[in-house]
C-alpha cells in the first residue's frame, strides 16, 4: 500500500511539473481569441516589429535624458561638497535615482528580449503560445513604465529638496543682511 | 611567483635575441593578437550589456535615427563657485527643462500591447 501511495505521489508530482504553462494557459484562452490571433498573425507581427523599433528610439532618448539629469545632480552635489555644505539628502536621492535608472535599463533589456522571442513565434500555428508570450511582454512593458514613474517621483522629490534648501538659504541671507549695520 | 618571474625573464631574454624580420613578425603577431582579444572583449560587452539592442546605427534603422531627439547640449554646471540663490535657480530651471523633456517620450505607458490596440477579443 505504501509503495502504491509513493508511486502515485511521484506520478502526480510529475504530472504537475510537466504540465507546461502554455498548456495550462490554453484552457483559459477563449477560442474566439485564438482564432483572431491566427487570422491577424501577419498584422500582429508587423505591429510588433514597428513597436520594437519605436521603443528602441524611446529608450535611447530617455536613457540620454536620464544620463544628463544624473550628471546635473552630481554637479550640484560636488558644488555643495566643495562649499562644505551637507549634501547627504541630495546624494541619497541621487543614488536612489541611479538605482531606478539601472532597473529601468535592465527591465528594458528583458522586455526587448521577450518581444524578440514573441516575434519569433508563428501565431498562425501556435496562437496559444503567442498569447502567453504576449501577456508576459505586456507585463514587462508595464514594469518599464513603472520604473519611469518611480524615476519621475524621485526627480520631483529632489527638486522639492533643492527648493527647500533655496528657501533656507534665502532666509539666512536676509537674516545676515538685517544684522549688518 | 618567483618561477613565473624567472620564466618571464627567460622569455624576454629569448625575445631580445630575435633579430631582423623575425622580430618584426613577432611584434606584428603580438599586436594582432592583442587587437583580436580587445575586439572580442568589446563585442562580448556590447552583447551582454544590451547596448546592441539600442544601437540605431545599424543598417535598416535609418528612419529611427531620424526620430532620435536632437537633445539640447548639456549645460555645464559650475562645481566650484559658492552656492548662491542664482546658481540654485539656474539648477532648478535646467532640471525642470530636462524633466519636461522626459515627458515628451512615450515612457512605455501607452497600451500598445493591449487587446484593444491589437484588435483582439478578451481572453
């Protein structure tokens, strides 16, 4: 009995492991969608090719802007340091932005690789596999967007910190002028 | 370590004894090998870092090259002068310009891979 149970468990476990995600996903996809994917296969491939190319342009443009912003933040940080002013809060935000930009870059590479794989799937004969890869690519694209939103938030916080610092400097300047005879 | 140094010295002594055409051939061989190694390293880095995905100078990307934004030259921000209100204003203006430039791009937020955009019925 024990042997039977052990053997049964092994078979059950193997079945779970071997059930590929695409097979599981096929059950969830409506036949109408699968038919539409097969029918529009050429159009879908053309759209994806266009998207991949326009995304490369967006990524290049954004990457350059991010680099410029990081350079600018580094310059302010150096200037504060050279004036012996505590720049810890600015440096922390710059590091946070740098990590987010690195994550943005990594997310883009993963997205682009997945998009390339998606374009290689023959959606006429394998619409379910195509759909599964499409969902994954869609999710990765959303991840890149999330990184850009995070980066924007950090830049906004940095600006607020600089404005706060500017206000403090202005107050100190006024106080110094008031003390002067 | 000593053995390696001794071997290197012996090799150098051997090389010093090579003369004429053989010496030129050896130098060329070393130069070509070094160039091949450096090119291989840079090609691996080009692939591994993912820069190959962004290289729009490849053939077939003429249209994309035209779509690249002509970015305004980066203003150099003085890092040595004293911190003044004017310098902070200058910094904030430049930062605002750069942040607004970022908003021009799609930022991958469009629903290009959504069912509606692709004309697919829901799952």
